[in-house]
């Protein structure tokens, strides 16, 4: 499943859902958590359940961000949305792999009740929103069979630790959040799941978004959260390998396939080894090509 662009959609807004469904995102995250006021939670559940019934008419996969486990709303959220059309659950404020196992166990029975093939509904985690979570990022390895991606968040973490801000005057993250970002990336790589960068809050700053996306892809992230439909095109473009990158990756993969016992190869006057092969395979996978 491609997790290049993931667009948040408030679960209580028909208007925003109508706009989001044609935005070109790989995934729409139908939000029952922070984007929905407490007084609208029940209505949002009903609306999101109805939207899932339209999945066949939407190019994007449909995920739902449920409320955190410590709110006592998660089970009811899942009961309302685990139905045909649901591709994944985004678990917020997770404290580690045990939370994935807890949510997965709930999904197991609900899939059976809904007549969905076991294992269909995947799980993605916002892995850095609590102080406890920072010490549990290694717990996602080995990954639960449903786990497909990790992303990170800064706002809830800032609130949890009592920070007065999380950005430098130039817009860069301060040290605690650079650490959270890096550890999320390493945790995803260790688990073999997709690392997804957090949102870029200023949706009017297209130039800043593009610069930040290119930095994220350079570092190893394979996708990004979007909070506005206007951000999707930039995210898709930045996280899609260029034709030049794909051509080089295909050449590297083909060369090693032709000589499977080789650890190092010369291609067009340059030396390539196994790390280059692995990078080439990831480049092809990011474009949806089989290596």
C-alpha cells in the first residue's frame, strides 16, 4: 500500500470530505480525534461510517484516526468503522507496540463480524506524542502483522512535556522534536515499515513545504501527512522518484540480478555495493515498481 501522501479530513465535515476525495492523495485519514469537537464525536462516527461505504468510488485508500486508548472511546470508534471500505486505522498517542496489539485484537473480531478477510485492516501509528512513547520506539520491531507505517507528531508531545514552543525563529524544529523525528525514522526502518513525516502546518507556504519535503525524502521518509488538499500535489511530486532516479535504480537492480553472487559491481565507471542495491530497491518500491 502506497503511503506517499496522507490527507487528514475532519470526520464531521461533508464539505471537506467532498473536496478531499478528489485531491489526489494516496490515503484519506478520516479523523475522529483532534479535528472533531467532543460534542460532535457521535455524529462524526456516523458520518465516517457512511463515507466508508463510498470507498469503491474514491481513488484514495480510506483510513480512520480513532480516539486514543486512554479515552475509552477507541472500542466504540472501531465498532463503527471496521466495515468494508476501511483500509487502515491510525492510532494516535500510542505508547508502544502493546497499543498496536491491543487495537489489532479489537479489529480481529470486528473484521469477522463485518465479513472482511482477516488482516485486511492495517495499522499506522503516531509514535511520538507522549513522553513514554519516546522510550518505546524500539518495541515496534519485530512489527505486528497489521503494522504498515510510523509517523510522528510534535504538538501533543510539546503539550505533554510543558514546552512553550517547538520551533526555532527560522522555522526549524527545536532539539527535542528533531530527536523525535529522527527516532521515528529509525524505528520505522528497524521495523521495516513506512516512515511518514509529520504535517507542515502552514498550508499557504507552498515553497516552504516543498523544501521541507525534499529534506524529508533525502533523510529517508517515504511520505508525508497533509492537512489541506492544496498540499497534496507538492507532497506527491516530492516523494515520487524522478525518471533519472528510477533509471539508475533499475540499472543497479538489473546488474546485481545478473550477477547474484557479486557483492560489488562496476556500472558505467562507478562502483556499487549491497547498500546501493538496497537503496535502489527502495527507490523502485517508492514508485510502486517491483524490484
